[in-house]
């Protein structure tokens, strides 16, 4: 191979790596915006029922958890980036050692999903949150 061919191959490989990296970064930002918007909507929906947002964390693995707590129950909104699933999980009070978790709702968002897919997943989670009993 000539020096020109090697240089061209390196340039193509570098351009491909940058293109893939930018796509991953764009997807990560989209997921972050989706989850933050969902948490804001859940806050407005759950606060009148006696829940308050007590934790909102994002891990490098793509796992995001928002925890809403009341005196009677704990509700987690969980985004699992690898599985592309959003779940709403309800547990007994965090003070109870015998609390059992129950998945109230789960929605899958396909890789490279459109805004419509994110909206449909949001509607599923918010619909389940609306059906939660008041904690007050």
C-alpha cells in the first residue's frame, strides 16, 4: 500500500468513528431530554397525591432513576438505556423492610425512535401514574 492509500484509510476510519460517536451522543441527549420531561410531568401529576421527588440520578451506563416518595409508598421511574425500556415501579414505604416492588407500567422505545414513540411511552407511564392512589 502506498502512503496515500494508508492516509486515506486512516482518514475514513477517523471520520467513521466521529460520525458514530456523534450519533451516540445525540441519542444520549435525546434520552436525557425525554427522561427529564417525563420526570417533570410525573412531578406535576404525583405531587397533588402526596408524592415528592426525592432522587433523580443518571448513571454512565444509561440507567436513569427518579424516585417519588410519600409516607405510604415509593414510586420509581426507571429508564434502562440498554433495554430501551421505561418502567414505573411502586414499592411500599421506604421505611418498611418488607416492601415489595410491583411494576405498574412498562414501555419500550425502539432504538432510533421518533418523537411519536417517545410520546407513546410517556402516555403509558403517565396513564399508570394517574391510576396510583393518593398517598395523602
